[in-house]
C-alpha cells in the first residue's frame, strides 16, 4: 500500500504578520486596565492560529487530494478528474497562505487554488496519479 504524501502550504510574510498582530495586541492589552478586555481578541485567535498551522495538501492513492485548512475546511478531490494545473498569483480566497499558487481545474467544473511550498515537487507527485494532466505556466 502506498503511503500518503503531505505538502504544507507556503506561508507568506504578510500572513505571518496578520497572525502575529492580533497576538501582540492581546499581550499588550493584558498589561492594560482592564486586563480582561484582551479576551475580546481570543475568538479571532482561535480561528486564525489553526489556519496558520493546519493548512496542508495530502496526496493519496485511494481518494486523491485532500485539502485541509484550519479547523473547519477539509475537502477531497479525485485526481483522476483533474484536467489542468496553472501557475497563478490570484488573490481570491482559497486554502493557501501565499500568493504563489497553483490553480487546479477538474472536469466537474470544480476549481481550487493551493500554495504548496514546492510547486514543482507537488506537480511531479500529481503526475504519478494522473500523468496526462496539463500544466500551464
């Protein structure tokens, strides 16, 4: 049985700042009066921090590609239905923590943008499952 290959998302510096800024504000507010006002930011951190640490793309032979982002997003795509892969820097919302992205288009009109750390290795691994996929630069 083949083992799954996991590709973590590339993390852009702007995303790191967007995570650290609320943390810094919360720490600063803990030293102010009233200190418990810092707890207002806690729900934001509960949603943002898991996205930072739990965004990855898992390739496996049984189901294909599973995309996980934070606590609430997990979706599996069939790699046999993958039609094309295109390099992009489209800023639309997606489970990607960088603008160095790959746009994956499937035959069933689904599209997803992801940002694996090494895009070339990711494409090479996808081609093991679907060798006829078209790659557009």
